[in-house]
C-alpha cells in the first residue's frame, strides 16, 4: 500500500467516526476512531505525517463517544491523550478547535459523572469560554452551552447543600 492510500484511508475512517458521533452511534464512532489510528500506524517509517496531531483528532472523537456510552473512565483516558496535543499545539480558530472544545466538554461531563466536581466545574467553565471565543460555526453549540449551564448549576447547588448548617463563607463572615 502506498502512503498516500494509507493517509486517505486513515482520514476516511476518522471522517466516518465523526459522522457516527454526530448521529449518536457512539459505539460505531469509537470503533471507527480506533480503526483510523490503526490505519495511520501502517505507514512506513520516515513518511511525513503528523501522527501526534492525527491521533489527537481520533482521541477527541473517542472521548466524546466514550462519554456518550457512559464509559467515563475511558473517556477521561482518551481526553487526556487528546489534550496532551491540543493544550500544546491546538488552534481554537482552526478546524481542529471544534474537536478541542468537544474534548474539554466531554472531560467536564466525565469528571462530573465520576464525582470529581472541582475538575468538572473547571473543565465545563473552560469549554464555555472556548465556545464563546471561537469564531465561525460550531455544530451543536447551543446544545453544549445549555448542557454546560445545566451541569454547572447542579454542581454549584450541590456545593451549597453540602455546607454545614450555620456555615458562612469568608466574605459573608466579614460583612
């Protein structure tokens, strides 16, 4: 197989994974993103191909798919791998910015569902900020913003209900 064909097959599998993700076929999206990474690994050594960037895009789809399946630990693992690239070299305004936002959002959801509330709030806030900073279209933007607000409200209300009776925050105590 020529490298050009391997690149094409890798990107076709990634495109199919994104399509399945948008359709809500999370299991198929996860399988296709893994298949895309497998195709990219068949390229001969020495070929010019951004494996790290491509894998980050695949892990972004995989993280969202795992979150959709309720597999939050696997989501966190895939999100961590994608963010390893995006946090260093990601461009919010480029096309990959969509996947970067999706990874941060999925990570926030996964942390929320696994009970790591401070990290959930941090990631949900970050995803909201990234959405508002991004120029151009973002599929599902309004849905994501609504879900972010819904989860943040749940997290903040849960924080208030866990306080001891008679508790006053430092700013309330001194006023």
